[in-house]
């Protein structure tokens, strides 16, 4: 089985972002999506610290220390882009003006709950940031993550055991193994991404029942 790498997951997410969408990219893997937006598609990328119109990552040596995303990583600004006070940025989020937010996660539940800010471990540093606002305010929530933990356990679960970030908000999950939609009647497999992985094998790894209608 050949799993997708982080950039491949990001590229798969970018394929599904429609023309004209306003999209917030969370910290970590989601920020890589900016590098894979097709050049002929207008997508307006947002960062919660107050940037709108983010482009691909800058080339080495071309970083601007005053132009960063919420994770403090350097970004570029496309023509027409702007930066502003973070209170205005959160006004956009809480006002329902973000079409899609892309978040990382520790766990996603079968009902669309997401846990992405704290594992509950005593030595873990909780960092909810703006994720709760995004989970509640964005019209759609996409999650990017590795499908399994280091122990080989599925991060897609019946019910989250970690503290929740948002309730019933996740619409689609992108992992190194598959793309899965979360709907009212359960989990629907959109696509198996890992080369050499069968549906039966994925089902065993996933741990939560998947619905799948094979192409005729």
C-alpha cells in the first residue's frame, strides 16, 4: 500500500475548492493547500490573523517577516490581497463569510464532531486558537490528517474521546488513505487514495462503517 504524502493530500483538497470560494487554511498541513490551487482558478485564501488573498509559499530567501499566516509561517500576497486587524478577521469568520475552512484534527467522529486542539495528555500544550470559531462559522469544514495514529488506530471514530473543537460540523475528511464525506446517514467513501488499498482493507482500518457505491 502506498499512502499519500502531505503535499499530495493538500493537492487533493485543492482540487475540490470551487471558483470564487473564500477559504481559511488552518495551521499545519492545511497551509500546504495554498501551493496547489490551480493557476486559472480564483480562490481567495484567508488567515485568521488578518490576511486575505494569500498566495503560494514564498521562495527561499524571499520571505517577508511582516507577512505571515496564523501559524507564523511566511506567505505571499496576491494582487488585490490585503491585511487587517484580527478582530475584523474574526468578524468575517463569525459572520459566516468563510465558505470553507480546512483544519487538521486528532479525531473526527462519525457524526461530524472534530477534536483538534488538545489530546488530554498531561504534557500536551492546548492551543485552540481560532479553530472553534472556524468550526462554527464556516459553511463547510474540510479536515486533513493521517488516517491512523502512530499506534495504528483510526482517527475517524464513532465518538471523539478528546475535547471537542466543534460539534457536527465536518463535511469532508481527506487522509493519506481516502476521501470520506460525513452525511446525516453516516460516512460515505468518496475515493480511495492509497495505491493498492482495497475497500475491505480500508474498512478494517477505519473502524467505523463506511458506505460505498462503486462506479458502474
